[in-house]
C-alpha cells in the first residue's frame, strides 16, 4: 500500500470513528427518559419495554417473541400459580433479528435466569434489510429513538432516565373472543423437514451464544397455533435446536396434555392466536415448567415481592 492509499484509508477510518461517536452521543441524548410512551413506534413498545421498570434482578424469566406470545403468556397467571416473576417482551410479527435486539438490550440491564424465545419468531421469514437495520439499532439506538426529538426539550434531554411504568399485565394482552379453527391437517405426523431460512439459523445461533455468555438458560417454546405450525416445521426446528443444545418445548404436540379445546380456546378462525381461556392453560403449564425444570424460586409471601400480589389483585378488578 502506498502512502496516498494509506492516507485515504486513515481518513475513512477517522470519518467512521467520528460518525460512530456522533451516533452514540445522539443515542444517549434521545434515549427515552421513561417508558410511559415510546415516540418511535406504536404503543406496543410501551408493553414490550415495561420490563425496564423492574429491578435488574427482579425478573426470573423473560419471554421474547411475537403476537402468539403476548396473546398466550400471562406473567401474572404464572405468578399466581408458581410465584415465579416473569415479563412478556412480545411485539406483533416479531422476527428473530428483532428478538436478537430485545435480548441484547435485556441482558445489558437485567439478569434473568431464563429467556424463553418464541419458536415461531425463530422460524418466521424476514428480510436482510430489516436485519441490517436492527443490527445498527443494537449498537446505535438513535435509529429507533430518533423521533423522540418531537417531544424533547432541553430539560428532558438533561433529565435522568427513570422508568416508572411497570405495565399492568406485564406484556400480556388478553382477548375473550372465541372462534373455531380448522384442525384437519394440524400436526399430522411426518418425517419431512420444512425450510428454515439461513438468516434465522444464524440469528438463533447468535442468541444461544449470547445467552450462554451471560449465564442465562435459553429455551424455545412454540404456542399451539394451527395457522402457523405443522410437523415439518417441528422437525426442522428440533434438528436446529438439538445442534445448538437448546431445549425445544413444542406445545403443538401437547394440546391434549394442556387441555386445549379447539371449540373454546382460540380467538380467530385460522387458529393463529389463543384467547384468554387458552392462555390460562398455557401459562399454567409454563409456570410449572419454570419451577420444576429450571428450579426458579417461589417468591410468594416474600415482602420484597408484595407488589406482585397487589398487581394480581388489581388485574382481577
């Protein structure tokens, strides 16, 4: 390399370093000061980021996934049944690269013992452009928080960050609608393997390594969903999970054990999401699984967790 090329390379490196510093500073300036609202996107971020109002060591397990999770996993029901503290970090149509961003951010601030990843998010196809954007957001949150300038004045910019909104149902969104899905071809045994995108496999491997590096157990859980699940998908994801040493709990194979009633427990005719009745059954199973398989503690009766009893009572009113 000649001297001219070396100078050009140094200029480019200097520019990129300066840009990175600028983006990091801007990310800090426009980081949300509270989680009462999120200016960058719709209100689902208020639900999904409610975990920030909980102490770094308060949550035993955190669920990360898409709408199948937020319709089916009730942290307060899990608390009632087991005394295990959890939060549901789920967003609509979440892809695995978005799950990766959430898990990265969760592990920066919190110390859960278990992260439960939505198996549907792990296999759901996305696109590389969104994955690149999310990778940048992980390093430079300004890419997601840039719209906060609309609400921020100088007083807000210099104010300390103080998350106060614990979110009443901890990310769970109840739905009492009832519809009956078609289950004629649902989970018919097969030896076929579905195609899982290479991008998804790469991200699943990265998430597994990230959790291990923080001493966190990672487990994949699929929610009963005739619209989204079949045996070839199960077979393919089971093979990937085995290769990575990740447990896969496929509740689509356990509908009888769970007591899922296809006449009463789904909210849409396609069988995409469970309703409140189905969510109670799934949450009861997960409560038992977290206590027995992961030995998570029962905090009921501990004065330090009295607010959980209060929030459970308030959710019944």
